[in-house]
């Protein structure tokens, strides 16, 4: 019972932070405001999320959960591994660009490692499952190789390119069409052996 209450409290905090971010960007996610709106003490909020970046990562992780749910319900139908991977990356890009400040926070968390995050590994895992045609099931790892295996490294390289392309969108140097073209060019040779 206590664990369920803690999970519900955590979920309420993340949803409150996400709602604030959607209305006013990451700047609106002030820890005190999040705590008040979520109905928890500020100390409780800091127990769950020691820093604002931890909270941002939790919000982005929830977005990734939604992406995985979307993919499990409507898998990419391209015939090639590259096509399926690019489909997923473009879905993720469109989702993140609805709130550019969250996308910026994701890129920062992946590049600067301000907080410990598994987001990069989760994105690579998702791409690997899609590239190999393994069904994406919510909360299930399924059929992943050793993270040092060549195939996994190739998929991870595509994920790294995507992160760079996200950064270029955020800087205003690329638009969605350019990013898709660049991802397609990179994905073809990287995933040709799948």
C-alpha cells in the first residue's frame, strides 16, 4: 500500500511538472510551484527529485514511455530496418519538438550527464528492437544483445546522430525535413546488415 502511494505521488509530481512545462517551458517547472500544485511538501519533492534536472529527466522519460506505447500500438511498417528506425526517430522528434525546452533538456541530460539517466540506452534499445523487427512491448526489454555487440553499437551510432540532429533543430540550423533526410542517409549504411 505504501509503495503504491509513493508511486502515485511520484506520478502526480511528474504529471504536474509536465503540465507546467507545456504551459511555460522548463522555466515554469519551479520546484516550489511543482510541489504546491502536486500537493506535496517541498522536502518530499526533493526526496523524489534531488534537482530540477532530475525532474526534467523524469518528464522526458514519461514522453519516452508514451512513444513506446505508441509504437507498440502502431509499429512502423517500413520494409527496411533503416526505414523503421527513421520512422521511430521522427515520431520522437515531432513529440519532443512540441515542447522544445523539454527537447533541449533531454539533449543536455544526454550530453552533459548532469544527472544519471538511462535515456540514451532506452532510445538505443527501442531502435534495436524496431530495427530487428522485435515487437515493442511496454516495459519489456526483450531480445537485446550485449551492449558491446556490433549490431547494437551501429544502432547506438544512429541514436547519437539523432541526438546531434535534435541539437541542430534546437539551434535553428535544421528543419524537420532536413533532419529526416540526414537520418535516412545515415541509417541506410548503418543498418544495412539487419
